[in-house]
């Protein structure tokens, strides 16, 4: 099943659809509204499935007529994985890692489907990174790899838009990965039962103004979803609603000659087979542009 978080007339709502079907749902405050997606995920797959069935009984929601929100606006953790495709590691000048390279994103950076990704006024080096998201549904620590996918409840798409000059200012990438309005997340959650185990074998592609700039398969992940869930649980206690942004393939703008930066007026689309298309226009941050300090 697929779940979308949206806003209409200033009121939040959620909607659900079966694969290939129309979305149906309710606004908050209506009698059929089952609660926010984060609360439903915390209650487990049974609660999410029951909510989906209830939402399907609601009125049809035209997604192009509402404001789509990040499916989970404030995840407990947003754990991003860098250098998780060998070709991207090579184009970035790094060796293939033997352990996941992780960094954190903050919820303040998130935007939804069709919302603008914002190029900050202090930089022109805004890059795209199409990625698959895995959403934790059952928490835990020291999770065996054989059991890891039992902890994943859904998948989604992410554009880990990166401000490269700020990313490279320090050994830690955190600042360049957390500018406001640069983490596109959506367009909805797809439950794990609709996809191959671990979202393996799915084509992932990024298009900038209709031109394909990244094209790969999730089979090319160095650390697949099960490995990430298990390995990182050696250190981190997973919680329901945690988000793992699994990494981007080769083709990023930084590695091109000349570099290919996103600019106002561009439209960036990330498509993942079986999940959908995450589309975002690019705009400038309000205020006078100035050179980076």
C-alpha cells in the first residue's frame, strides 16, 4: 500500500492507495482520519495496514490538487549513507568503503514532492543526489542481518541536494547536507510488501530538466538495506519512523567537467522503479545573493 501526507486548505491529511489505484483519505479532524503516519508506524504494520483500509473508504484525493508533505516530517533520526555505490565513490575520489560512511540530516532541511529545493544565496554549488529511503517500522539494537528486513516497514525517494562548497569546508559533511529546503522526501511511502526484499533490483534514475544524469540499480549498493540496518544497529538503537537514506549512484554534478549545478528554473526528478517519481523545482533563497565567505 502507498501512503501520502498532504495539506489542503491549511489542514493536514493522509491518503492511501493500492498499487495503480487512486488515493483516498481524510483530513485531520474528520471522523475517518486515523492519525499521522509517524504515529501509525510506531504502532506497527498491523496498525498501518488497518489505517490504509480505513483510508481507502474515504473520498478520492487528487494529489495534484493538494500540497504533498514529506511523508514523515520529523523522523527521530535521518541517517544518510555516503559513497554507497562504487561508481560514485570512484568519481568522488574515494576508495570503496569497507564500512558505511554515515552522516545526519535534520528535519528542518526536508521538503515534499513538488515543493521547491532552495539554492542558498551564499552558494551556487547546489548538487542533486537521487536516493532510496528505507523507513524503520520496528526498533531495536544488535539486529542480525537475517532479521534486518523485518524491521523495515516502507520505502520512499530522497533527493539529498548538497551544497558542495560548504560540504567540503570541513572533514565532516554536515553543514553542506543540511541547508534549509534541500532535502526532498516523498512523494509517498510504499510499504515493504509491494517491493522486492530490501528494495533490491530497482532502477533508480535522476533527471535534470528531462535529461538523465544518474541511472543505476539498487543491486549496485555496496551496503544493501539489510546490511545497513544490521551493521548500524551495532551502535545505534533504531526507532520506528527512523529514515535511512541509502546513498546515490554516479553522475552527480560535482564530478562533471564542467560541474553541473542546479539553478533557479531547473526541475529535478528522481524516479525509482516501483515507488514513483519525486519532482522538485529549484528556486533561489529570498534575499540578495552574495559570494560565499
